């Protein structure tokens, strides 16, 4: 009897693992398709003018492709199209820009969110970020390079102060913590060094 119960439990466990793994595969495939579509919608970016010697990203409507993001710490081929907004629908397609925060190049706090695990795992290695790492944002011919100021910090989900305006030209990245959960958030700050 014990052997039969053990076999049933093992079978149920394997079935659950298969379902969870299948769900992650489907999520990743849907996110890859969304990224391919978003890449065709990237705006050309505003030209630099004498009145505004520092380029500022061109705004886009919620759900539309805003720019591309590269973080060399995550590997040479790590590149994501970032959309405007942070709704569940937007984040299922990749990282999103918190509406209402500064745009890249502007004074203030330009803030982005991304899933840590699931939906292509854009920020799966978020905990590996270090002071001095670069975050490269690009819209058309305009590129902004931000340098991370310190290691990731864990904060409560309710810590909306990380999105508040800041002096200078700052960047904030947020994701879930722990890696396969969302009981808290993790964030890093960076400052503009080029662009």
C-alpha cells in the first residue's frame, strides 16, 4: 500500500513539474513573439537641437515600444525592447517604463520594471548587478548610458518612493524578490554618464 501511495505521489509531483515547466516555455515563447513585434515599432528618436544639447527620448503611448535596453553584465546578447507602462500585459512582453517618471536624458528619475522570472526572465540575474555596471538605452540614433551606483537592495512592495523624482539624471530598475516569488521588490539606482 505504501509503495502504491509513493508511486502516486511521485507521479503527481512529476506531472506538476511538467505543467509548471510547460507554462514557463509558453510564457517565454509568447514574450519572444511580443519582443519581435515591439522591435518593429521602435520610434526613431528625436534629433538633437541647439536648444536641447542633450537628447531626450521621444514619448510613446502606453503599450508601445519606447527603446531598447542592454545590460552588459547580463551577457553580450542580452537586449530587450522596453515598452511604455508597467501593467501586467506590458510586462508580459518585456520590461516597461514607469509612466510618469522621467524619460531617458531628462532630469529626474527614469524608472523601469521587469519580471525577474517568467516571461522570458529579463531580470533573472538582477542580484548580480554591481556598482559600475552599465545600463545602455537606445532610441533611434540616441543612446544614453547610465552607471549603476551600488548593489541591488531589497525593499517592501509598498516602497513607491523609489519612483520619486531625483536630482540630476538618474535611472531606477526594479524587479521582484525573491527570484521565483514576489513578496518584496529589488531595485538599483544609476546615474547618466553619457548621452
